[in-house]
C-alpha cells in the first residue's frame, strides 16, 4: 500500500508481543500515534516501558505483532524482507547511545559504510556529512582517536549521509558529558530547524523539552502526550508549583506568606490563558472560581516540588551555598530538568530528607521506601553530574 494521504508516520493500534501464554510480554500495547513531516518527538519513560521497542518499530527494524504502521504512506507490513531493508536504508538514519562505529575504519570510512549498504560510496558526500557536524578535520582519525562526543558526531554524520527522511536517536547523549551533550543537542536542533523529522528516545528531561512533543510511555502504552514547547511546559510547572504552595497554606502545612514565582510574574491575562490550557489537557480544574489539581496535575506538581526542594537541600547542605537568591534560582532551574532517576539518586545522597531548608515538606519518592544509601562512587557520580548542569 502506498498512499500520499495521511500523516507522515502513523501507527494504528500497534502492539509488539513477545512469548506466549504465561510468558507473554506486551512491549508495545495498542499504541495509536500520528506524526507530521518535520516534527520532533521525544519518547520518554522508565526502563522497560517500551521506548526502544517503539523506536525499532518506527525504524523498520521490527514489525508489529498487531496493528498497522505506515511511514510516508507505505504500509511496512506489506513489504518483503528485502523491500523492508531497502525502505529502511532509504528512509531512516539511526543514532545510537553506543555509537556503533567500526573500530578499524576511519571517521569518513564509517560514514561511507552507510553509503555502501544504501547504494554506492561517495567520499565527497561523506566528507560533506562530516562537515555538517563539525568533524571534517577529524575525517582520517580512527574511533579510538576520538572523544565520545566526536564519535557521536561521526555517528550522526553516518545517519545523515543517505539523506534520510527520519532521524531516529536512541539515547543519543546517554554516554556524553555535559559539554558534548550540548553540542549534540545543537546539531539535532539545527537538523530539526532544517526540516528533518526526529524521533528520539531519552531519559533526559532537558533533552525531552527540546522536542515539539513528548510521549511518556508506561507499560507499553502512551501515558501522556505533550504537544507544547519547553517554555510552555516550564510555565505549566510554575503554575502547578504556585497552586501547591497555596494548598499547603490552606491546609496549615506552612504559614501564610507571600507566594512568589522566581522566574515568572504572570499577568492576570497570562494566568487565565495558562489555566484554560491546563484545564484542557487535564492538569487542573476550576471549581467555584478556584483552581484545583486533577490527579494528573497533582502528580506532576508533586514531582516538581520534590525536585525543587531536594535541590535546595543539595545546594545548602552539600555544596555549601547559602546565598538564598542563588539557591532559589538554581533550584528553579533544576526543578525543570532533572530526570526521575537523577532525582532519586539525589534524594538518596541527601538521606531522604523530610523537609527543605525552610521547613517545607519534601514529597516522598519511590526511593524513600527503600531508604537506599549511595556508595562513595555513586556519590561522586551524582555530584559530578549536578555540577555539570
């Protein structure tokens, strides 16, 4: 089937099932999704939620057990194995966390390898692809002579060389330090600005917010589909934080005080518009003229507050920063970018504290039940990661 009508990527009730009987695993469970040409989608969720399986299906590395998957009007279920391989090589460029460069080939030869499996090699085109990612000066170097960030940029050039319609990235910054993460994010942002369609699996909250849309998976299903910019999502988080503080005052958890949002002072018009949008997407509801949390909104607010107050404790108790404005500003930054995994490790590092330095309670997380204590190497890793943000 080839049809020009419809979305660029379309999944209709797609499932991927492994095993049978009592051992059946539904890695992807009845997902329906539409994506337009040029869109940037981040697929997020905990380990085992089906992120990589969904990426492999979209990348034609696997086929659904049930449902229909169409890429640019082509129903991949109707392709033979050889047709699927050809379609994949012409349509998709892959970027992996582990780079997957051939050790004995130079950077330009690794890029040319992708050409070989597509049609024929062209060194000039391969060098141009390396130039797009700023690696033309390292074209004759072997992978072992390159840093992790440079290897990932070569991998991106390899993904680009055949001019694919879709770039699929599986944790593209997972093995990189903060500086190289920024470089890779900038390259992906430039590719998106040039009209590339990007589907990216990531645990990184900051990476997820670069995308136009975030799909949060849980047990193989889409739990949440967010189609808002990073700035809009940050505004939503700050409104939720504001409402949480009001709730604490109303219930006597904290004394009455002026509630201040550090990075935004919303006008009445902005507040009304935000509340209307957040009502539509199910984060808040308005009852008798008062804004209240929905269960979804309360869960998201709890996560934001937890990140913020844990960050306050970290800056004051561990990093010995006592300038209140600096602590508040840094905590506001962290509340929007920390992943659940990093948040839990930070909580364990701090000994699962009950309250922030000002006495406001810190909502408990999954790690608090276990009362896990980090080893010295884990502590060093957490502090190194925090300082690099």
